[in-house]
C-alpha cells in the first residue's frame, strides 16, 4: 500500500482562512455598495374636522350656511355672518356671537341625528340690554331661542339637558327652546 505523506496542515488552514477572508471582504463590499433603505412613505395627515351649520331666521328668511370651525380654529368671516343673523331684531344691533354657542347648536343637531344641511331656526339671538333684563345671556351673545324644523321642542330640550352644557328651557305649546352656554340649569318657561 502506498503511503502518502502530507507536508503540513498549515497551508490548507491558510487557504481556508484566506477563502473566508475573501468571502467576508466581498460581503462587506456588497453591503457598502447597496443604497440606503428607502425611508417609509409619509403617513397622510388625518383630515381636519370641519363643523358646518345652517342657521335661519324663521320669519325674515335670513339664512347662512357656513363652515365656522376647522379643527380648533374658528373662521372669523363665518362668526361675523352668524353674528349678523343673531342680531337684535328690534334694534338691528349686531353683537358677536360666542363660538361656543355655535358648538352647542352643532352638537344638538348632531345628537338629534340630523345632517349638517338641516337648518336651525334662530327665533331670537342677541338682545340689546335693557335695565330690567341686563343679566340675560342673550345680552352677551351667549344664548339663542331656537326651533329645529321637524323635531318637537321637548326632544330638543331633552338633548340640551343630556349635553349638560348651559341652560335650557322648553316653551310649552311651541317647539321653541332656549339654550345658552351659562351654568347648567333649567326653569319652567311660560
């Protein structure tokens, strides 16, 4: 049987090491050539909620349809239009309507399940102060006497009560409801 002799294991180990080293270098070079990963696609911003409202004076037929709020920002032109509609019908005096009152009216309509295009009749809004009623929320642009066509006044008053934001009263024998943004309270309306 022939005898084979091997010179040394070292050259074989060196060639394995060299092969591993070459593979590592090629791997590193391949990583260095790759472009950086693409940044993730931007997430589209959530749409800003818009609050629109339709207000109408039932007898004079004044009517506005306005987007009065976008996110937390109130639209000055829409508030001016609402203030004009809420004007004192006896004197013609215009006073700024408190935007929280519009929010209350918007929430009432929404809780009743009505679309934004459903009008709210503003029977009485701002009232010029007179000595005997100078403490009224109407004198501050913070109250409205309203009707919502097709909805009984007692249902509107019940929703106002459930919202728990300000005063409310239903005037019996009509669909006329007082709402304001003052303290939470009610009273027997006559």
